């Protein structure tokens, strides 16, 4: 990925990513998130140097809500996005899907404490268990680097209604090499310190190198925009934060042509 990636090469690069990380994805990540579920939100604040709330608000500010919409949060984790959406628009019907039961249990408790109900499914986001053209909007935050992105984006497009919006946020690979070096140096230190503060168990400790390696082989803001375009999303917009360390994307599923 040092020289970037052309649109025609996305399928090939996805195979490279899968071959590099398939064991972690299939055998280890669920144990990692079961370990970190109890302190995930607090650790996110620590690891982001207190910027977590600000980043969350910036992402949510990109989401256009209307009354009575049906929303899906993919890789919902502790339901931070779903809860925030309901706080902004209480009459939404919000669904969540995540493979990790422990994270979703924390999310269920958090939602119930605030009087919200989120329809939760534990399952594989590469094959969404929802009908075609069902959701008005779909969100995916801080998880795509752990996924077969082309498959998941394809599923998201399938379940979106024509004209529905997809909102994405994640740590991405900076195109500036100096920014990338600073980022990876910080992550190496941060992951170790955070693990010690919250007394992480072996599952999380053993995956510290993975979290850096998967990011180094992920996409830049521009490359992810190219991927969305190649997958026939429309009205694609993006925003870089923190020198490209973080990126937001918004894309629309094309409306059906009138007869």
C-alpha cells in the first residue's frame, strides 16, 4: 500500500488483507472484544487523549435525520452511535448488528438506562440478515479495518433503500508518511499503556501488533472514496480529520429511475 491503490486493484488487495488477517478475524477478535467490552468506552477516551466525545459529535453532525426513519448501525459495539441517533431523533427505529455478545450486552444496558430500545442482532456483518431496500440510513464506525470491506459495503448497499444514506467513520491510513510514522509510534505506546491501565487479558494483549498492522494495510480517505465510487454509490463526500488519521464518508444509494 505504500504507493496507494488503483480502483481496479481493490479486489486483489482485499485478498491480501484477508490472507494476512483471516486467522485474527475468525479466531481471535471476538475474544479481544469480549475482553475489552467492560472498559471499551473508557479506554477509547484514554486512547484518543480525551478527543473521543468530540470525534463522536463530529461524525454525528454529518448524519441527516428525519422523523420515523429506519436506521442500522453495523458493528454497533456498545451502541454509542445508535443511542446518539435516538437522542437526536427519538422516533427513529434503530437496529444494531455486531458479532460480539459482550459488547452488545453493554450496549443494551446503556440504551435501556436512557429509555431507548435498539433491536439487536448478533451475527456476521458480511451477510446482513435484513431484506433488500429496507433502511433509510446505515452507519459503520471504527470497525471497517477489521472487515472484508468490499463484501460489507456491498451488503450495506443492498439493505439501503434507494436514496438511502451510508455514513462511515474509521481510522484510516494517512497518505503523509510522516503523519503515518507519528500515528504508528503513538499507537504502539498507547495500546500498551491502555492495556496496563485497564488490566487487559491475554486476548487483547496478544493483538496489539495486529491493530497497527491492519491499519498500515488499510485504505486512505481518498482510496475509500474511490472504492465507494467503484461500487456505484453516488453523491460521495469525505472529510479528513487529524491529518488523515481519521476519515468520514457519506454516500448515497442511487434512486430507481422512473418509468
